[in-house]
């Protein structure tokens, strides 16, 4: 078993390069199944979710060549299986994108139920509703989803809730459908726009991604033979921005889109941190104890739920009492028990958590309870006095490329140790 051993406190200082977005990449890879040919994807984060995505694509008949650790070429000419194995799909959430992509490509797919972080109930009713409106027959039996369609037909689809996954999945399924699909009440996250940009580069006709109405005019074929670079990761960038504040450091982030970071920037300024927007880089620094703030997680452009635990670390150390309201997931405060082991004073009750700020955290053995919780514990360890040991690294490695090396370059005393 591996653990991260962090000795703090260290004010983080220096430059960090942000990788491509996990949540865009895990949708773009299945989207390549829609192409009858080859394409190259660059700026892929080198993380375990991407490696499993590649294994699933290969299982379905795609040929993958690694050009370097962040770039692959995928040849989807000979897709020859319509079954995605449950031992792979159960390892992460985004395996559900195989459904939309394969319905579009083959009109048929059998996928094991998706896994992923345990954040409360994670239904996929809106995905299924969308596929059915496009004309597919979808059944769920014994942990497997079966979806089949003769030829998908474009349709108006109103999403009952704003869902990133359902928006992308319906987009994937409708790109090659007959006629026009209109997704109403669509999610607007940067990764939605990125998947639409990728598909359009390959010949799709998708308009309105990034607004709450997306129109997809079905096309006959996606041509491939193009190279696409994944958008920078808004959540990895936000993690480092909040790490700068929590450790009272000074970090410049390179390869990020500052427009995607506005909700985080606004909160950092509100609690007394400093942010300098340089266009394609952003500098964040803080030289005093942060002030309190209230946060409510919301779909983009609101404050992202995937930065809620990292913000929780900052507010644990703030001057005063803050409240975080988690409005997306039912169970995303499990990390607060771990932070309390480090001396934080947090009370979580249902959708709210109350952070009575303390002057310092102290190192302790702690367990990642999900991906972003794990990243938050690393930040807490760097800000805390003494030694923190972080376990359950599998979660962190699903979404952050070489997290300890990036923090080490910023001055953190952090090592990955095998026990
Ligand atoms: C995506 O999950 C992200 N994952 C999550 O990031 C992120 O927390 C979430 O969006 C919200 O931003 C990926 O992109 C792979 P949703 P997703 O469908 O698509 C409810 C991370 O740490 N819902 O937008 O699964 C659902 O229960 C991960 O990187 C339905 O009711 O989230 C939730 O309350 C964790 N029915 C809300 O909608 C559905 O059919 C939003 O979920 C679908 C969703």
C-alpha cells in the first residue's frame, strides 16, 4: 500500500503547469468511437481514469498508440465488440459515456454499471431518458445496462436536472442521428464545450454548447484525421489556487483558462487573498489568515462541487465561522471527519457544513474518501504543522497527474512511500 507523507507547514511558492481536464478527456476518449478513422488527442492528463478508458476502447476494437505520456492516436476503424466489461466500467464514473458513443456508432451496447467516487446517489435516469427519446430501447438488469436502437432519430430533450454526464451522453448519441436534437436545460461546464468542440473538429454540427440550449444537427459521418488538444483542467487549477491560499503561499498557474476560474477567483478575493489574471496564467497569493465566507456549490458558472473540499481546507483555517452548502451531491462532507482529526472544527449536517476556523491544523494519519477529498487532504497536510500521512491514494491518482511532484516543485515536503 502507498501513502503520501507530508511535513508542514510550507508556504507554496513558484510555478505549476496545469494538465488537460480529466472530466473533458474521459468524455473525448469515448467520443472517438464515433469516428470511422484515426485522430490524435493531446494534452491528455496521465491519470488512471484515462488508462482505464483506453483499455475499454481497446476492448471494443480501437487501436491506441501512445505518442508521449500526454498524447495518443486512436484508430476506431474496426470497432468489433458491443460489450464493455464490468470489471473496467465499474472502476470509474465516466464509463457511462461508452453508452452514448456506442449507441451512436453501433446502435447497440452492453455496459456494466459505472463506478466512481461515492458522493451519494448517482442515478443515470436523465441519460436513459435522453437515449429513449432518441429512439433507443434501454434496460438495466443484474448490474448491466443494455441499449439498442435501429437508427437514432433527433428529438427535443428537456433535462429535468442540470447534469454534466447526461448532457454529454445525449450529445454523443445524437451526433450521428437522423435529424436535429435540442437539449434544453443543458449543463454549461467547460468540459461540455470542449467535447462539443472536439466533435465539431471531427465534422459534427453542434451549436450552443456552453449555454443551456444545445442544438445537434445529425451528420452522416465523423471524418477524423485531426488532432485535438484537451482544455486545461479547471478543477486542478482551482486546487492549486486554493492551495496557495491555504498555505499562505504565492503560486503562478500556467496553461489555464482564467475565465473558467472566475467563481474561485471571486471567493479568494472575498476572503482576502490576491489574484492576478495574466490571460493564460494566473497568480494567486495570500499573506494573511483568510477571512470567513459562505459558499454554495452550483452547476457552472457557480462554485464547483469538485472544489468544495479544497475550499473546506481554506475555511477550516479562516478567521471566523463559514458555511458551505453542498447542493449537487448528498454525501460530499466525508472529508470533514478527516480534517477534524487534524484539529479542524467542522460540523456537517445534511447539505450544510459549519467551519469554525482554527489558527492551525496539525498533522495526522488521514484517509482519502474520494478524489477531491484526497486532494484537499494533501493541501491540508502541506498547511498543517507536523507530519500528515494520507492513505487511499487510488482516488487521488484517478484525477491528478503526479500530484506529489507538482507540490514538491512548489516547495512542499511530500513523499510517496510504499508500505
Ligand atoms: C460530473 O459528474 C463530474 N464527473 C463530477 O466530478 C462532478 O462532481 C459533477 O459532474 C458535477 O459537476 C465527470 O465529469 C466524470 P451530474 P456527473 O450528472 O456527470 C443528479 C470529480 O471529482 N443526476 O452533473 O455524474 C446527480 O445525482 C467528479 O471529478 C440525476 O438525478 O454529475 C447530481 O445530484 C466527482 N440523474 C446532479 O444530478 C441523472 O441522470 C448532477 O450530476 C444524472 C444526474
